[in-house]
C-alpha cells in the first residue's frame, strides 16, 4: 500500500525522470532574477576609491638590451572598496581627448584571509596598451545594465625618446685569451685588429623625426665618425647597425660614443660605452698552465662594514706585487682560472664572459665566535690563499691551491684544505681535495656557483636549463628556472624542491655557464650517490622574481660586504655570483679518511681527521651519451696484462689522477687492456722508463704524434678501447 506525502505549495518532487521542463525554467528564471537584483543592488551601493599608476619595468627582469626599447605601456589599477567589487572595470587610453584603445581586466587580490565582503588591501588589475596615450581613464559598469561610470583619470607623463645601443666584436674570443677576466657586461672588449659593430634601437613616442641619423666614434678619434640614417616614425621602433670606427692604435682604453641626431644636427640621445683594447694579446700554449696578471680595468668596490658607505680601490694595487694569476689552457678551448680577484678560488672561464666554480671547503661556524661565514671567499687580501703550478708538460698539468677557511675578520682555526687539479690534453681533469680538520668539524665541499660580470642580470645571462643530472644508468633530470610563485629565499629557508628523489646511483652534473655558451662544466664523483641538499630559491624585489637562485655581490672581487639575502645596486659596481646547487655539510663520499696526530696550520700538535675527495671535471660540449662513457671509464679502470713492466705495489690505479701506475723493466713494454666498459684516453705513470719513446702501437697501428703525449714520466693516449687491446711501447736508450 502506497503512502503519498501532501506537498506544500513551495515544494516540488524529483522523480527518476528528473523535474519537468517547465519547473526547471521557472527555477532558472527565478535564480537569474535574484542574482540580477543582487548585482544591481551591489552596483548601486558599491563605494570604491581607485588610483592608476604606470608599471615601470624592473631592471632585473626581461626583456633586456634592445628588446626593452619600445615596450608597450602597462598600467596598474588599485581599487579599494568596503565591499568586494562586483562591477566590470576597464581602462580607456586617450590621445588628444579621444579614446583610441580600451582594455578590460579582472580585479584580484584584497586582504589575504579577509571575508569576501570586507577588504582593506586594494584589489589590483593590469592592462597593456599598444598605443602610447596622453591619458588613462578607469571606468566601471554593472554587469547586466547601467551606464559606465568614470572612477579615476591619470595624466600620462610626456613620452620620452627611447633608445639603446650594444657594441660587440665581429667574432667572440674568450676574454681570458685576451688577458682579461669578467669584463663589465656593458663595456666593449676588442683584441688585436678585431672589427665590430654597434646595434642601435630607438623609438620616438611624440612625433616623427625626419632625416634622423645615428653616429658612432671613439673619443680619442672624434673626427672619425661613422653615420647612417635611421627612420624614426611616431610610435614605430627602428633598428640599425653601424660598423665600428677604426680602433685607435697604441691605446689600452677608450670610450665609444653612440648618438642620434635630428635633421638639424641636434642630439636627441647619447650613450658612452667604455672600451678595453688589447693590441697584443698574451700568447698562451694550446695545452698548459701559465702565470699571468689578468687585466680588470674597473675599480674594486669597497664597502665600509660599519657605515655601509661605498668607496673603491685600484685593482692593480689590491694585492702584493709578487702574486699572480694562473690560467690553464686546454685544447678544446676551455680555460680554468685561479684569479686573485676570486681569492684564487678556481673557476671555468667561459667564452661568453661568465664562470663556474665547484666551491671549496666551507665549515660550520665554530663555537668560539666568528663573523659571517667561514670560507676562503672571505680572504680578499690573500693572506692565506696561494696557487702554484706543480707541473705543466705535454702530458699533464698539475696546479695546487692551498687556503684556509677564514671568517670576515680573517680569523682561522688551524684546518688545512689543499686542492690539486690535474688536466690532460683531452680537456678533462680531476679535482682532488685533501682536507685536514678537527675531527668534529663538518664541511661542505661542493656547490655549483656561476660567476657573472658587473651589470649582468641573472635572467639576462643565465641559461633557463641551469643543470642536468645524468645518472650513470641513463636516467636524466633537469634543473630549470623556478616557476612563478616559487617562495623566495631567506636565511632560514633558502632552498626549493626540484632535485627529485634520492637514488643509489652516481651521477654526472653538467652546468650551463651562459645562455649562449655551448660548453658546459661537468663534475662526477664515482663513489658518491648523494643528491644536492639545496636547490637555491629565487630572490624577489618589488613583488617580482628577479633571480632564479641565490645571488650575491660580496664575491668575487668586492670587499667589505657580508653574505646578503637580497639584490643590491652593487651589481653595477662588481662581479657577482649565483649559487644554484649545494650538497650541504658532510654530504659527499671521500676516497680516504683517517685520524692522526699532526700539526695544524697554527702550529699546534693535535688529533685531526684527514679526508680526500676526487671528482672528474671538465668543460665540454660533448653529448650526454659521451659524458656517461667518460664517467664509466673513470669509475671502472680496465684489467691489465703486462710484459716488460709490472704494477706499482702500493697503488696501481690512482683515480685522483685517472692514472695507471707501472714500473718499466724492459725497453719494450706491452700493455694489454681488458676493459669492462669502454676505456677512454687512458693515462699511464711509468716509473724507471727511458725518457725517449720511439714508437707506440695500438694493436697493429702506429700512433701519430698527435695521438699521444709523453713527457718522460706520464703517457696520455687519445684512444677509445671497447675490446681487448694491446698497447706496445718501444723506448730508446738506457733505463734511469
């Protein structure tokens, strides 16, 4: 028996076929009428105040250079309301009182966490205009009916004449090959008889400029001016290229002037570009290490730590006269530099005027007091840091860097880091850190740091794909610029997500120094599987992201500044650094570790711990597949059969030098290599061998002089061996 409920007049029944169409129509119309009534009521009662301002382009944000000239005008509207605004809002652009463009926008923001109906913080909207207006007017209108109401009006400042110029040589030479380093980004560097050009972009916002001309000349030869016409029509960007005037002979410095004039010769715009001239570049060898004093023409920025006042000192007199820089030249064009200005902390010096450092040994702040960080970058005066060329032969380069971890006030604690760098003609080498420290001390020993010249903004020069992580089993990860909205960096929270989950597999790290550089710096520890602990977070300024990672102007070169956590205007006064990845404290696996009684750097006899780390390093444009072969070869030395020689008894393979160590017993030596993975460019240290090597055969083929290097002790081969291969050496003369 069924029971039916008696319905009230306002109730309706939903059966399994759904409500009747007439019922749905009634409900829909009723809902719209209610919403419309609510909206009209809100429109009638909406009380707002508003202001319009122009959004100035942040100098640290793209676009940069010539692309910045002629950017459209962007306006920001801020609306303050007692209730959340319900009306539609738009900006109208007016020229001569006539509307020429209209842009609608959505309001967003308000007080975080406030109720939907109450807000104290302004709601904001943005609009961009293709035409440069005289005025901007803000209008609002109810969504469903009503007339537009003008809320605010803004008189746009008179349009300026915009222009910029960039001068560059016709071909790019590594600045280090011209005897210079980290040349300011807005300067011009010319070597020898290099020619070049000036690219110029301009826009006239107010009117056409008929018969305008662009000119370029060097200050020392003002009579030699090159000129070209430039078509300047109102609100149309124009771009031209001028050849550089002839470079004056016999000068090291000059100023390049670039100007735009109107038909009467009156100057509309002018830019002066400081120029470094190198008439006789230093002659470096294709492979080898050399002492040199690298040139840096800008002064060194100095900050008074007590008052914050800025001053400067001359670069040439900043260190004792006997101290020099060391440059390692490698046949593939890469350069590894130990520079006084970087406290001798070495770095790859790229062709595009940036650098990359693997860091150093940095410790935690000691308990007995310190100032700022405890690391060698604080040693601006080079009180402790020294560099020495141990060997530089046809076969191998060995450079040693010794230093102490010091605080801002040059206080040290007796620990002793020594870093040895070995390089071979194939462009690859090793970084070997021997760290003798207090047993309880914790150290960070690897961080990927990109050096940039002064006036170079991070987003201007850094590659958006900063680092690749290549696991030796073939898996690959990519570290890119952080997405918008990534939390900013602060002393208590300075790293972000992005490295990925840990894996029990060693990895090659390849770091891009510059967005236009095809070569990358690489690092590989064959026995370490730790991933970096820190992927550094970006910096923000004026509400926008201005760096993709940590940025600091306190190193290299600059003095008197402690570690900072914000951008500053010293970017225009000194080179800076960008920290991308860090492994953190005690997060790398050493080759060897022991505790012994010894004497520290302060002369005290004490128990200390000695640890040794080794990495394969290089600067290369090789594909990932080739780098993985290099990593496997470094990790897995081949098995050997020997005739005319035997293995060194204490250490037959030294990964620190990627060398197989043999004692020669006969003028004819046969080394049979049995690789488990492809063996790439093996290195042999041959004790008791005659100095003259008559011939080398790889299998049945005699190698040419370009396929090996022998210096009387170290033999380097340019060869890939995947199968069992014999290497036959024929020496001349008696054994020593």
